[in-house]
C-alpha cells in the first residue's frame, strides 16, 4: 500500500469540561432551546434529574478531534486538502451533564490510499470513564485545483 498521511492506529485526544456557557452559546447558535438543555425545573422531574448537553455539541467536539488529526498531518498534504465527509454511526450512549468533563479519542481505524481517505473511530467518555458517545468519521484528501 502506498504511503499516506495517516496510518491505522494514529490517535489524537481532546478533553473539555462542559460549562453552562457552552450550553447557552450552542443553543443560541443552533436555535435548539429544548427544555432538555435549558430548563432545570423541567429536567429535575426527568430520569436524568438535571439538564443534559446537546448531542450535536458532543459531535462538535468530535470535529475538534478530526481537526487535531489534520493538524498532526500539517505540511504533509502537498497538493491535497483534507476535508470531512461526515460522521457515521453516531450514538449517544449516556447523558453528558453540565460540569462533566468529556474526553474524546479519535483513532484511525482504516486507510484507503486509493480513495485518498481514512476512517476513524471516535469514543467519548466522561470523567468516570463511562462511554457517552461513539461515531465513525470519514476524512478525505481532495486534490487541489491546478
């Protein structure tokens, strides 16, 4: 197989404590003011007992990981630009609460040099080690304009 920018097993991580500001800024940007995220009294009656972070916010943290992987390859992708083709098999397995620290690990699982792309497995865990989200990311290197 020809050399490529990443190889199976390459890995990056990102950790972030989810704050009150993250929830409200994300709600404002997206327009998602669901009671699950912004109404403490409503959520106090729920199974969760308190507000939960937007799933899409966690996907945003996944995007940070893909950017970190791209940065790791910076300067090696001559004549090509790495772009995200999206996230497959995204699952939210447990709630993320305000004050939780999530750590995401992005691991290259497959490389297809012919297609100029890689597939990565992403795992997000909270401060207790509970798996809260997973996804698969497709990253493609697109030939630059001549």
